C-alpha cells in the first residue's frame, strides 16, 4: 500500500477517520433536537476565528475553536432565553461570522483569500503534524462526551421539559452539546472545510435512520457511514485528482440515497416477518356476511 | 376520622403570567398523600400552567410551592415525581425504540451513572404496566397516538415515583388506550401513589378521582367531589365519549 507510506497521506487519513467518527456522533443529537443546521451556523462563525488566527499570527485551528465555542454558546443562549425571533438573531451571527472572517483575513499580512479557501473547502493534504495533534486531542474530548453521556444527551435532546423534571442539569448539558459541536466543526474544518462540515454531521445520521429503528443502532451506523465515506473520499482524492472535502460529502449523499432505496424492501420484509408471527383477525363481527351465508340464500 | 395525611403538593396564593397576561391569579391547591386530584377547566383557564409551575417549569410571580414539604427551590428528590408532559408524540428527529424512550425516565435515579440490572428491570416493568411489552423494541414512530401516550406514561413510571403529575394524558387517545391508562393508574393508586392530573373531561378515569379542582380564568372556582355533568360538563358542545356496552349490537343503518 504505497498510499500509507507518504507522511502527508498518513496524516490525512488519521484526520479523515477522526472526522468520520466525531461529526456524526455530535450530529445525531443536533438532528434529534431538530437543529440540523446548527453545525452550519457554527462553521460560519468559525470563519472569524480563522481570520483572527491569521491576523494575530497564531494558530487558525485554536483560534477557530475558541471563536466557534463562543459562537455556539451564544446560539444556545439565544435559543434558550431568546423570546423574540431567535432565527433572526442566529442569521445575524452566521453572516456576521462569515463577513468578519473575510475581512480579517484580508487585513492580515500573511493571509489571503487562497489561504481562506483551504479552510472553507478543506485541504487534507496540507494537514501538519501539529494539526494532527490538536485534532486528536479535540476528537478524544468529543468521543468522551458523546458516548459517555449518551443516555443523558439522548434524554435532553428527546424532550427537554421532561429532562428538566428528572433533575438532570439540562442547561449544562445543552451548553456541553453546543461546545462539543463547535469543537467538532474545527476538527472537521481541515478535512471537509467549514462550508461542508454540517453535511458530515447530518447526512450520515439521515442515511442511518433510513434503515434503523433504535437510537443506538442509528448512532453506530452513522459513525460507520461517516468513517467509511471520509476514508473512501480521502483515498479517492489521492488516486484521482479531486478535492477530498467535496468527494466525501458526495459519497455521504450517495450512501443516503442507497440506504433510502434499501429502506422500502427492508420495511416490507419486516412487515412480512411480523405478519407470520402475529395471529390473523379472529373477531366475529355480528351482521357481517360470510361465504356460508351466501350459500344458504 | 382519618388522620389528615401530609401534603405532597401545595400551592399557596400562586400567581403567574405568560407574557403580560396573568394566567394564575392566586391559586391555592393542596394534594395530600394518596389522593387523586383532577384539575379541570376550559382551554386557557390556567390548569396546564398550574401543574407546570408545580414542577418548576413556569416561574411564579407570587406565592409559594412546596413538594413533599420542601420549598420547590430546594427540592432535589426528582425521582419521587413522575411527570407526563402534554404531548401528542413521543418521537423526535432520530428513531428511538419504546425501551430507549422509557429508559430516559429512569435518569432521575441514575443521574450521570450507568443503568444497573435493577434499573433495566424497572424500565421493563414500566413498559409492561402500559401493555407495550411486545412493542418494547419497536420504533416509537411505528406507534398509534394512544400508544405514544402510553410510552410517555411508562417513561414517567420508570423511576417508580410516589407522585404522578400528568398534563392531559387522555388527549387524542382512543378508547382502548384510555381503558389501559385507567387500569394502569388504578394500579398505581392502589400501590399508594398520589396523582395530580389535568383533564379536559373525566371520562373513564371518573371512578378513580377523589377530588376535582376547577379553574376558571386563573382562579379556583370549585374544590371538592368531582362535578356531575354540571358546569363545564353540561355545556353544549362538550362531547362525552363513552364505550359501547358489549351487548349492544352494531348498527349499520342498513336495516332501519
């Protein structure tokens, strides 16, 4: 396997796998609480962080993490306390973040729009050793939260009011989801880019739930799909000269279409299985005609 | 005479507003251990707000609330309370099985810890109580409206609570499910549970109810034995649905 021998491909593959695991792991809770586009919003806000990183000559990854965590917490607070038109406030945050990023990058000496585009659309082949280290640390945190607290996060995302009455620290858990989502965005930023991050959070989950009936299976399946498409996309981009981020997202959508096509026959099979185990109707409806009645007339 | 049992819920002079509109205008409500109290009233009378304020979901602007003799602000023992919110569905954006949804009701006991064998058994018991044992592994998306309500009630029962608070558990529920819910509730009451429930009409639960509290415009207008088809219930357009007795033949209209 010559692909594994080059150092930049090793780094790219590590980053790809970590993104494939973490993005759907957080995304499932966002989809569950019907905030599928939250990742998109954070991605836009993270732009300002990248711009700030260039302007201050510090690491864009850590700056993006910092700014997107602040942005995600703000979004969560607007959602929780905002009484009037939360969507307008969120829109301001999205566009402000994007515009801020473009402006700051142009103000800096080192940054250019070409640099910016590697964050917008991802650039796996330029992932450095220090990037890999930060991605590993951040991904470990994301996995710890999303798997370790899955029961609690499930309850909070399923029915927030009920979760509050069980005495769970709902506000803290909501903020934790927001922070984890923000961190995931910056983990995935190098692989698929800020504009396509949300796709990896949402599409594998959407694909998995076409054929699953339980949350646990959806979770595992979404992570498997996420990892498969990020790996396949990275390998494809190595052999064919195509951008990895876009390839990964298109593969994920392909998986969604394939599983949707598979869902209908699968549901029919389940129905047939249920039919053989369930008893037929035996209730006699008075007054209804049977074949025997017809014969006596 | 029976010694007076200790109050489990007590609202004293509770006032609350939604926006700028006063919804509760000084409500006194006491539910004692073992009682089954129905909160009745028209839409907008404040009955939902009253129960939601009792569990801290609606902040009061005046008055006080105690649960099990503890000021609500200091109350932490949520495993003693089973809450059934007003919902038409138990589903969310991602598929989940009946067992997964019901298990989330056990979190008031396990908190941030893991599910033990005893916890799993309690979840299975709660599912069995509402007659959904054979559907435990099915997605809640595949259930009927009445079955959704049964899932929500099983979720509240999973923590084995002493107090059940239910907000319109019978809304949109077919008769078969209403009977099952009534039977489930009867078992809980027989086991010593205290129940406060918001109802639109008494229906099949009528024989279980010790006391009815009727609200109108955020004030208590009746507190005593359940009203017999007077007031709210005698109003035109207030439909009562009763099960047909088994002996009654099904009329098709073709022969008459």
